[in-house]
């Protein structure tokens, strides 16, 4: 009897566990494609009108423990870590990891804004994630994002490279090449000035899946910080954070992207007074509660944000027309540049042929001058001979006349 009850209990627990796992997988699938499942009138809105969930220091799930603080930390923190390496090795992982999930799981849970801070590691000749400690390589993170977007072709991800450390020009070029090789035509070009951000429907129709916020304007797909402001609260006070979010969101430009940083930044005193705690328990949990209450108090009604379908369609069509004009303009510029390069090549060839022909012409001119000089000499000699002959004739005639007179 006891055995039968125990078997029934185990069977019930296994079924409940399978249901929980199945429920979690279904939830992940639903969150993984939430942009795809949005209503049509919502997709017609600009991205600046959508509330897009994001993560702070997104690539820090697998930081490597170390006794050296990263270059992103202030000098006094690095000096303290250098003086007390054992204590620092215990504390730094607890106060540096901001995410338990890797980038793939974050995307599956619905995150579409990724905050990436990277550093150029000269010893390895690689670009890595950094948040006090070093993390995964940027190439591995981009590969994970690429695979997710390949499996979800209607989703859009915003990559915000908030800070880059130890970067020189070659490192910027390498990172841009990695983005181009990883995403290619899926990189969304930045919108022109005095134009609203693209709509989700337009990006899905155009095949754009990646928006790159980058500190340097190296390529057409690099969106500058002006197109996506990200003010930093730099506080651990719930009241200050709530006021900060209210003021900045009310004063933001509705035609631009905007990052509401609902985060707490620990002070050195925070770590000192909570030595056994972690960043999650001391900062993340109370911060999440503050942000949740702010969202519940200040959430806007859909009717206040949504436009009429006619206005939305007109905006999307105008955006599509402007993008087409930009592409035609770029193609014309490329053709003009090709024509200019061809003309330059032709001019260079003409110059080369002229330079090669110069010695020949000079030789011909010198030969002509020599010939002319020789002709002048011969003429002068002939003239002198004629004069001598005439003189001899006159002398003979005079002599003959004198003889006759005698």
C-alpha cells in the first residue's frame, strides 16, 4: 500500500514537473517572438513609441574571476584591488555579475535591447566584454545573436555599445567588420536628420533586424548617441531614481529612441557595509521593485499613444519612400564615384603617355635643330665660295684690262 502511494506520488510529481517545463518552454517561445506577434497597427508605430525591454551589462553572465580590476573602474578602486588581492578576488565576482542568463536566453525571454561594454585586450588581440572583470569575446556574443535572429527573422535587436575601452582606430574597424560579417544586410542604416525613427513594420518588410548604437560614426549602420539618449541616474536611492525616470521620460524627444536606465549603481560604501551580499540582493532586487512601481503608476493608456491607422500608414509609406530615395541617391553617388575614378584613370594614362612621349619629342626637336644648323652652315659655306669666285673673276678682269692699256 505504501509502495503504491509512493509510486502515485512520484508519478504526480513527474507529471507536474513535465507540465512546468512545458509551460516554461511555451512561455519562452511566446517571449522569443513577441515582436512577430504584435498587432498590425502597433507594428506601424515608430520604434520610439514601443516599450522595448532591455538588460544592463548584458554580457556579464560568465565573467572570469581575477585579482585585477578592469580599466572601466576608477583609479582608487584599482588601487584597492591591487593592495588587497585576496579580498578583491572574493568580492569582485559578487559585485560585477549583473546577469545570470547569457545573451541567448535573454533574447528568448524577450530582451531586445542589449547593453554591451567591451575592451580591447592587447595580450590576446581580442575584444571582450568588461564589467570590472573580463567576460566572453564579442565575436561569440555576436554569433549567439546572429543564430537567434536567423531562427526569428521578424525580431529586431538593438545593440548599444555604451562604452569601449583601450580602443584605437583599428579596433573600431575590426568591430565594425565583425558586425558586417555577422549581420550583413540585416544592419539597419541610421535615419536621416529631422526624421522619425523607423517603424517595426518597415524594418520587418525591409529585412532589417539589428540597430547598432555606436560611439563613433564609422559606417552608415552606426547610429550615434544623439539618436538614442541614455541618461545615467548614478544613485542607490529609490526616490531619486523614480524622480529621475519621471523627469527624463517626460522631457524626451518622441521621435528618437530613448533608454530609461532603471538601475542602481553601488558606491564603495555599499560594498563595505554589505561585504557578504551581492549586486543582485543589495541593488538589483530593490531597484526592480522601484522600477515596477514606477511603471504601474505612470503607465500610459494605449489610446494616448496610438495614432489612427490612416496616419500610421501615411507615416510608414513616407518612411519607405524616403528610404528608397536614400538608396537611389547612394547608388547614384556610387556611379558618380565610379565615373570619376574612370576619368581619373584615363587622365593618369594620358599623363603617362605624355611623359613617355616627352623624351621622343625632345629628341626629334634636337635632331631638327641639328639639321637646321647644318643647313645654315652649308648655306654660309656656299655663299662664301660664291663670294671668293666673284672676287677672283673681278681680279682677273682688272688684270686683263691693265694689260690691254699697257
